[in-house]
């Protein structure tokens, strides 16, 4: 079965990576893609012939070095109608402020803006940038990304698979809070590729949260990508609490955790106001789903 290996070996590092000074060249190369002017220099910069699976979704991305730390650079897409890197940075930094384990981010406010995400699936360059074994939730749930069958896209199912592989209760409880956080910020792109576990110090642990962006259609999404409870993907208080036992929580503990996250609404608004403005602020605030979590 996928992910059944109990003692995976640590991966080897790749060839020398460019430093953060190479960010401008990377951005220029991504622009060449949009202009349909991809030459050999751009191909080398993007390492298109060497691409492997990586963090960061389907957008152009590139691993760079910043003083020995590996970061993933994710520039704004030319055709984005809003500053998605800024929105992701706002969500991620708020989650960190509230004590959730998230990938560290920084925002390069150039043109285009670029989100810099510290890679948690790699050791530092002092340790040759070796890969840390990682399994996505897609693998854990034995799901096929190309299939229309999403019946296994269930948070409780992910929690069960994590527990089966020896993840501690605190990770299951953290997953529950992340599910609630996604409902709060309106992140309906919480599909199984955006959750993972890492092999750390001899056991599987929940990876830091990554790829968290509010919905961009101007309203709070009524559903998440993964089922949150017995009634599927719909965001309601009853549904969010209905699978609490799978997250190593009593019903009372789950209700307390849900209430805690729901009550972050005012602070989230303030955080957005500090970091965003214009259309980005409007979209982020509109996506907040606290009212759905109370009903």
C-alpha cells in the first residue's frame, strides 16, 4: 500500500541551486513563457527538463537559496486579476500568529510580486539540501488526481491514515484546526495535494501548512474541497464537529477548538487591513466564512 514504508531513506540533494539573487532571472523566464518566447536560456533558468514534483501547486515556481536556506519562489501570474502572492502571504502569516504550524513566508513586493516560501521538505544547504521523505494526502488517501471520484477526499480519512502511520494525537488535533481555519479564511483549494506528512526523527509528522489562499470569487465559499464531516464538504458547525473522534478530540474539545478559530474573525480582519488594500483586501474579507461556522 502507498506510504506503508515505515523507515524511508533520506533523499539526496540536487545540483547547485541559484541564490536569491537569481529571482529576477527566474521572473524574466516565466514572463518568456507567457510571451511564447521560451529560449534555451529560459529553459535553463526554469530547469524545465529537470522538473520534479514540488510544493507550490501548478503555478511557475523555482527553488532558490537564501543564505543557505532553500526557498520556493512563486511569482504572480501575469493573468491574475489580483495579487495572489500577497493574499497567500496574509493567510499564512495570520495562521502562524495564531499558533498553527505553517511554512514560513516572505513577500517580495517587486513587479511582479513573488511569494517566498521556506521549503520544509528539504534540509538546509549545510546538509546538502537533502530531501526529507514526504507523502501527500493524495497518496495517503489512495486517490487519483485525474479521476472525478473524490469520495476519499475526507479530512477524517486523512486523520485515520495519519494515525495508522503513527502520527501523534497533537498532529490529528492540528489537522482539525487547519480544517476549521480553511473554513474561516475561505480556502476552498484545500485539496489532498495541499496536505502532507513528513518523516522526521523516526516518525511521520504532519507537514507545515502551505498553499492557503482565500476564495477569489468575492464571497465566502460554502464548501471546502475535502469533506469536513458526515454531510460532506458543506461548511456548517454541525458538519465540522461531526467527525471529532477521528481527530483525537472529544465533542467538547472539538467544539472548543472550532469556537476558538471562529472567534479569530475580528483579528483576521485587522490583519488583512494591515497587510492588504484595494481589491485584495476586498476579496480576502469577503471570503471570511465565520458566519457559516456558527450555523
